[in-house]
C-alpha cells in the first residue's frame, strides 16, 4: 500500500468535506511533527508585529494617469 493510501484510510482520494486535506496514521503524524518543528525554528509562531500606518504616504498624483472612476 502506498504512503498516500496509508494516510487516507486506503483511498487515494476522499471527496468528503474535512477529510480531503487531512491525513491519518504514522506518515501524517511524521509530516505534521516535521512541519511544526520547522515553523517553530523559523519563527512562524511568533505574534505578528503591530500594523503601523504612520509610515505610509499617499503617492503623488500623476496627471498622466487617467482616473478609473
């Protein structure tokens, strides 16, 4: 049996909602653990920086550009 089938209960494709993109079993757990460790190592679980709008300016109006309105 292929690893794909092992992760999806013996099927290559499961059209059921909430089952398609989720795996089960040893290989799915291994992939999830590797992803979790890599994302922690790369800092993806840190809270995002606060959004600062004070550093942006409107671009100057270019009279050569026609309005889309």
